């Protein structure tokens, strides 16, 4: 437990360095999106994306940070062993709470931007895959941590819990659908309805015909 606390306190300087970059990238990303999107939508989505990147970076640093003096990792594939030990007299619930909270922010934020994750089952499946990859990486790089099945289950439960808490706001950042184009019917005139065309006859033609008719009458 003391090793985990030292790792947690070691995240404070990393967070202090990464947070200004996230706060700086937020308005820059929002300004770029305002060129083609509404201002409110651009600012909100840029904030969510910056928060997701910041949290993912901190989680990656936390799970890969060496713990303790041992350079070897321990593999525990018995479900429920770590949770039972945490509830024992000499155990600590902080490890269980930390594993639950590890992926809960990502489970709450990612469905806001990824429509394919807008079901609790898909969030749980994505968290399960991510947690397995994290635990496998810990075991391979030998960071002195315990790679256990309970960590995977607790991480998955935390991400699903975060998604359930933010479920009502999943569609709050969706753009409203564009209005359907209005089709104005064009009235077409038939031949019968078309205006009659008047042929203009030159005056010289009328004079010639009038003279011929007058000549015939005189005869």
C-alpha cells in the first residue's frame, strides 16, 4: 500500500506539467473548430477532447510507473482474491477504490464524442479490452505491480459506472439535424394554357394586299 501511495504522489508533478498543456490546447482547438462549427459546439467539444487526452495520458503514466523495489511483476488470475484481501483486517480498500475510479472518467466522457459507445454494454466491452491491455503491459514491462483479474473487473465496473452516470447527457453535444430542403413545385403550362402568340406582319405586306383587293373591286 505504501508503494502505491508513493506512486500516487509521484503523479502530482506529472499532472502539474500536463495540465497547462491541456488548458492551452483547449482554446486553440476550439478556435480552429469555430471556422466550420457553431461557437458553443466547438468550445464544448474541444473541452471534452482535451479532458479525454489529459486523463488518458495520466492513466497511462500511472499504470506504467514502477512500484516498489522489485523489478518483477506478479500474475494473479484468481477472481476475487484481491477484493477479498482488501476487505481483510490488514487489507485496504483504497486499492479497490482506485481501480474503480481509474477508467470511470473516460467511461463518462467518451460516449459524448463517440456514438458507437452509447450503450453500457459497449462501454463495458471497450473498458474490458483496455484494462486487459493495460494489465498485460504492466506484466510485460516488469514494473513491480500485481497483474490480476480483479483489476480488470474493477476497471470495467468503474468505466461502466461512469457511463451510467453521464448517460442522460450523451446527446448534449450532438449537432441538431440540418433541415430538410424545401421543394417548391414548378407549375408547368400546357400547350392549351400557353399564351397565344401574335404574329406581327410588316406594314408593307398589308399595303400590298389592300391594293390588290381594291384593284379587284374596281374591275
